[in-house]
């Protein structure tokens, strides 16, 4: 196996596990993947479930790898990069999935000059339905960008952004977005229960309704405005519900929520720098 094809994951948590599983299912040989994870139980599970090589330290996992995926918490990223500084001399492609940590910070901590792709996946990647925003520095070649897209795209949709400042918005939109979606389903379920519906029935209907609406958005090709208008008959039940949302200023509330999450992403960058 050539060094260019070897992928080292630093961190073996849920997101790394989802990417590893997607890569192996997609045909990447397990022998081409190594994982650094300090938790012995997680190491055992990764080796058992996917047949990948597991290590306790980042340095051991990353040695000789052509791609290093940094899948650790933002608060430990600086220390991990310091541990990897020696390996960085071989100029592997570095992919980060940590919220708030900027490319310039990674480059400084790793020693500079490395091809780096900063990304933000979300939890539906665990079932192969993730959404990931990405941006690369100038040191990343076209081939390396394609390699990063293939790795991250194994677990869902990938989108390139043009300005790194927008990564905080990606984090607020799709990174945190599943929680907004789950909150809406909770609210729909509770509202139906308040009207007398059994909770199990309410959950089944709310879940399938949101799933179906998501599929329509993905497969129909029309913008959400058009799809919403198709469902809304003048003077009908949907119109009554949407009018209530408008009176409650739902759009402004969503805008405020996304703005708050975006600002928190900026704060994280400052906090862990």
C-alpha cells in the first residue's frame, strides 16, 4: 500500500467511526486505515468492527500516512497538532473536522506549509446521509482536494465554500442543523399529543412527514418556496398553520438562532487559539 493511499484518523469517536465505516463499505481496504484513540474500549471496537489498525498515540497512527484526518475535540487540537509536528515534515494532506479551529491555526501548530482541508460534517454522516462543508488552503493540490472530497463524501453530501469565514455559518446551518430538525419534530409530536393523539402515533407521523419532505427537497429539484406553495391551499389548514408561524416571526427566530451559533463558532476559534 503506497503512503499516498494510507489514511490515519486521529480520534476514534462517532464521526471518525462513521467515516471509517463508509470508506470500508465503499471499497477502501481496511489495511489502508489506521486510527489513534486513547480509549482502549473504542480501539477494540474499531479493530473488531472494521479490521483497521489501532494505536494509542497520534504519532504511531499517523506515521507514514498520506492523509491525516483530525477528528478530535477543539480543546485538544493544539496539543494533538504538537504531537504530530514531526510527522508533518512528510507533507501529508491534513483534514480537520473540528468546529471553530481555523486553517491558519492548524498550519501554525503543525509547522506550516501543509496542504490542509478544513471541514464541518454533521451527525447524519453516521448513517451515510451527512452534509459537509469544506475549504482548502492554497497548498492543497487539485488531486488532494479530490481526495478529501472522496473521504468526506463517503458519508454524504459535500460542498466547497469560497471563504473560510463562512465555515462558522456552515457549522451553524448544517453542523448544528440536525438539532433544529429534531426540535421541530419534538414540537410537532408534543402538539399532536396535546390534541389527544397517542405519542407513538404522533412520533411515527411526524418522523415520516419530515423524512418525506426532506426527500422531496433532495429529489424534486424545486426550491423549498415552490414546494411549500404546492402544499398550501388558500384558506386551508396549511395556510392557517403558516399564518401562525408568521405571527410568531419564525423566520426572524431562525435567523437569530443561526446568527448565535455562527458567533459561537467564532468564539471557539478565539478560545482554543
